[in-house]
C-alpha cells in the first residue's frame, strides 16, 4: 500500500507539473499574441495617417499654419505619438505638431539617410534614440519617404513614439519578479523592454533569430535569458504587416510556484495517508478517530475550493442537459449585480439578449468531447436591466452521471470595457481611412481615390464616361483676389460638381490644382455631355466675379470622353478627356467639348443677353 501511495504521488506530481507548464505556455502565447496585435495596431494607426500626408505632400506644399494645426490634431488623436513632423530634402524641419517647429537638422539620422538613398515608400522603424527636443526621453521614430512627382527625394514624414508609451502598457501585466516583455525589430535590434535593462540591445545572434524565427513566426521555447541569465519560458510572435517581434518571458520558478505549493500540500497528504496506513495496521481501535480526521480534511478542502469559486473575478456556472443553471458562483453579484441563489434552476438563456441566444446555443453544440472548449461573446442583462458584454467559455463536464445527462461548465468574464475600446479603435481606423481618401480643401475625394474608382468601374462597366473640368483664368483670379478667395472659389466650384453626382453611382474628385474630374459609370457620351453642360451652367450661375477673365465672372471648361472599342484602358480614357479639355481651352474657354467630335463638332455655350436672361447657344463645325 505504501508503494502504491508513493507511485500515485509521483505520477500526480509529474502530471500536475506538466499541466502547470502547459497552462503557462498557453498564457504566455496568448499574451504574446495580444501584445503583437497591440504593437501592430499602434504602428498601423500612425502608418495610415502618415500615408495620407505623404500623398498630399507629393502634389503640393500646404499652408504651414493649417498643416501644422493638422499635424497637432493628428498627434492629439493618436495617444502613442509624442510628435509628428515633415522635413525637406536637406533634413530641415518644415512642418511640426510641436508648438514651435524645431530648428535642428536630422540629416545625420540613419532613417533620414535611408529614405534619401532608397526609393522605398514603406514605413521604416528606427532603432531607439535620444530626443533632441527633450534629451531626457528615449523614443523610436516611424518614418516614410516623400517622393515628388518627378521621382526625386522630397523629404521625410517622421513620427516619434515615446518608449514610456509601451512601458506604461506592459507594466500592467503581472509576470513575476523575473518576467519581461520585449519589442524587437526583425534585424535583432531591441526597441523596447519591460522592465528596462542595459545588458544587451543587439539580439540578432540569439537562438530566437538564428533558429526559431526561421522555422515559424509564432513559437515557444525554453531559454537562459540574455538579460539576467535566469532560466525562462519564452513565447514570441511576429507582428502582422511590420518587421517586429514581441516576446514574453516568464521564469520557470514563477510558472511552477503554484505547483510547488500544491506539491507541499500533496506531500503532507501523502504523509498523512502513510501514517494512517501504519496506524490502521497497528491500531484498528482508532479507526473511527481516523475517519473523523479524514472527513474534517475533506470539509476544509471543499470550503477552500468554494472560497476560490466565490471570490475570483470570473463567474463559474454549471448547466445541465435541460439548459438549467445548477450552480452559480457568488462572483456573479459584484460582476453582474445578480444574486446567485435567485439564478439556480432558471434557464441559462433567461438573461441573454434575444439576438445573441442562437450564438450561445451554437457554442454548446460545438462541444464534441470533454477536452474541447467553445468561446462566445454576447450581451447579458445585469441586475439593474442594463446590458453588459461578456465572454463565456463553455466546456463539457468530464464527470457526469447518466441520470443527469450532459453537463456544461461555463466561465463568464465581463468584457464590456474591452468591447468599448475595440469599437473606439474601429471607429478611429475608419475615420483615418476616410481622411486619407478625401481632399482636405474641397471635401471631394482625392486623386488616389479617383484613380482606384475609375480602374474598378472601367473593368466592370460596358459604358463609362469621364469629365475633366478646369476653372478658366484661375491664376489671374488668385493674383487679383488672393489665395484665400481662391480657396473659397475652389470650394464653391467643387460643391457644384459634387452635387451633380451626389445621388448617382458616379464619383467627383479634385484632380489637381484648379482641375476636377467626374466618373460616370453606365453613362454614354450624350448623357455625359448633358451632365457636363449642366455643371458648367451651374458654375456660371454662381456669378463669382473675375476681372481677370474677359467675361468678368468665373467660368469652367469641360472635356468629355466616353469609353469606346478603341479605348485601350482607363488611363487612355482620361487622356482623351484631357485632350477634349485642351481643345475647349483653345477655342476660348467656357464650353464643353466631347473627344469624339474633335475636328468635327464642339458645343459652345456663350453667354448672350436676350430679354434680360442668359441663354445657351450651339455652333457645329
């Protein structure tokens, strides 16, 4: 009997150690995945904002006051940013989100030299460096190259992320006294580590980069830490879209701390059992006393487990085969404001939002065996009637009686705050995407969005037309009335053009400078010409004075081109519209010309006074 007890204890010790390490591995890999997503989203939000700026600076140099204000608003919207700015091709700051534009140069910075010498528009993540604005702080810099229309180097858009942003987030996780989280660039450069360490910043020669990352982008293995020499279990995962790796390391002693506690408890139990065996053999007269001692130990253990179930932050419930609640831990009171005793015997769907009941039912039907786990997120009513988002993990109970049928063990966690943060992040990303696709002055879509829309619709539509507009004598208007008046003029013309496609499948865009473009899917040449004339007359009816024009008011010229069998692609279609626009300008402006009628026919609408009204006039060649 002694040998059996010792054998069972040895098996239990080894099995529980294996289970503790397996649980730790799952926790480490889950945390590494979450931190990888966090790092990727942190960089991605900045990348999206910078991409729009690079695209804008490619075509024009915005007003410093307005663009600096835009940079400051961007830095304020993205909490991870310490600052964002733009340099010229010599490394001097031209725009900045800071209250005062820095006067130092960054021409000696490695990331500036890289963008200057490499025609690559991808985001670059720098190594850690000291700020020249505040030398007490360390940061990493995200940068993108500005490439001018002629392909030359136009400068750099750079955004600084303070290392304290990541450290402040990482320190919220409890990883034990020797645990650590590292953010590493794919070439082995250490970008961030919590807790901070000065032992090593180049990790390219470690097993992580020499072996494991080459085999898999996600992994887990046992190491001797290069920072403190302690044996640790390390989980890693490469971030999606960006050249970074997140590692989470926890010491083996910390992972096995609970196992050691259980081992001591099991050793005590084993000793008690051995003593009881000896006492049973020698003193049968004391068997009742021995039985009372065992029963007392069982009651204490049951009370211990019940104490854990009732005081943990998660809610533990047991559901029988009829979907009725058989057990609910007392933690339901602080989490959902419900009384555990009032829930016993009720249906588990009673407080689930009606729209989510089907997903909860599906989660239980997916369970095949006792080892499988099914997770579902749904809305649950609190005691006061409000809704809370909860995450529930269902598991088929491994030990159930035939009389009761299947039973399900469920662990419920309140994720309302996490859900709110995810929704806010989604809205922020959607807003950034919208800003990147819109022209900031006129509110119309920008050139890049226009090109993508035309490319898609050209392939999908049998008939499609393109209109190109140019404001006549706009340079003279700017010289006479000033650039602010010019901006207001552009906005008024853009509104008239945008209203023409507001309720259609067409798209209006600012093509560049004082030029605008309209794409009209499923529209032939005649219909496109009518729309062009309607827009031209609408702009004329605005009556915006322009002494630089011989007509005395703002007018526009329009080039119209429709897809034909001879049109090679969408670029050729735009070229045809541009040729028609050029012909309209050559023939005296304030008119619409269709490409198919070049050298054959054009429509001229000159303003003539007849009984006090302005009427159109057509002339055919």
